[in-house]
C-alpha cells in the first residue's frame, strides 16, 4: 500500500512548508533544497518504513511549527523529533508565539486523534518536573568529532566553525591520541557543577536542555562549567503547552495521563 493511501484525510494535501525548510537548508548558490529532499522521501520510507526525522526550530521558523509537524506526518514520517536551536537567537515574544504554535498543534493532534499513530517529541509526559538526577544533559566529550587534519574535538560544536566567541577546543589528534587531562573536565560534568541555583531548584527543569558547546561559547571565561540560560523562557513556554496537551488529552480519554509518567522512560506523543 502506498504511503498516501495510509494517511488520514486530515494529513492529506497539507500545505507544504517549503518556506520553512528553505529558510535554513540552502545550496551554496542560495537556492532552497526542499523540492529535492521531498522528492526522495517516498523511496526512503519504502526502504526504511520506521524512519524518523529531526526538526530544529529557530526564531524565524516559529510561525511554521504546527504546519511543519503536520506536513511531515502527511509525508508519511510518523515520528518527528524536534527541538529549538541552542544558539541565543530569540527575540522578545518568541516564547509566546512558540506556545501558541504548540497549543495549536496539540488541539489538532487531539481533535483528529493523531496521537494514536504519530509522535512529536515536543510533547512528553516526563517534561516539566524538578530534576530527578544530577546527570549532564549533553554528551560532549563522549562523542568525539574529527576534522580533516585528524584533530579530535569533544563534539562538533567545539570546532572553530561552530563557535562565535571562542577558538576551537582540541582534545588531541589521530597521531598522538587523546590528551586525557583535557578530556577530564568533560567527564566530570554534571547538572549541579554547571547550573545556577535557579536551575538546580527549578520546578520545571526536566527537559530543559543545554549544549556544552553553546555554554562554552557564551560563558564569561573559557569554561565549560557555566550554563547558558537564555532558553529559559522557551522551555517554560514548552512546559505550559505540554501541560495543556496532556491535560486536554487526559480529559478526552478520561485518564490522568501525567500520573502514568512515574514509570521508567519518557512518555512522548
Ligand atoms: S533555564 Fe529556566 S526553565 Fe531551565 S532549568 Fe533553569 S530556571 Fe528552569
């Protein structure tokens, strides 16, 4: 059966989000890549039917969030993993516009029963509680990146082209190996060692992510132990929309869905 035949009517012929894709994904000549990517999706899903995709949202993308998720589901991709960029690109009012988009998406998911088949990681039962552990969110130091000269970096976000304010942070190279002394600070990172008190005590901290490379780039000194918190308002907006989603879905299904989240693992929609 073709992918289109399996789609519910509400996802058929959604307006495309070419403009959103082409805001960021362009060829060197500036031309957007949407048409070429979309053309190949049916073949990709034929070969890998359970594939998921990843969406990243920046400030200019906010008006397209709801339609982007519905469009991707309409293309046959059932699992959409999505998050906001870690860079400080946010403008006043972005958090409210973000929340509006997520609430609109939540309404559509619940009204059309899309939760039965599709998932979007913006909605998670585990989101918005105080921290339950002291783990580092980010895997920098445990996912080495290697450049064309054979230099090792804690992750791709520590290469020079990823950084605005600092020079690249090299951990070694393929000739001499890893400098364990430089790696040590990454292996000691945890939540408390880099977070301000307001984050350690935050009531909605679960799911509030950070990027070690962005932290390093924005810190007052060249340290990885200073957490950047400019995503605070965006996370709180997501938490409010997430609460709206689970409360509304729970009322519809006659269950307290958040109470079910006390088990292991994330409950996502
Ligand atoms: S950045 Fe804001 S929302 Fe995130 S943990 Fe810190 S205080 Fe809480």
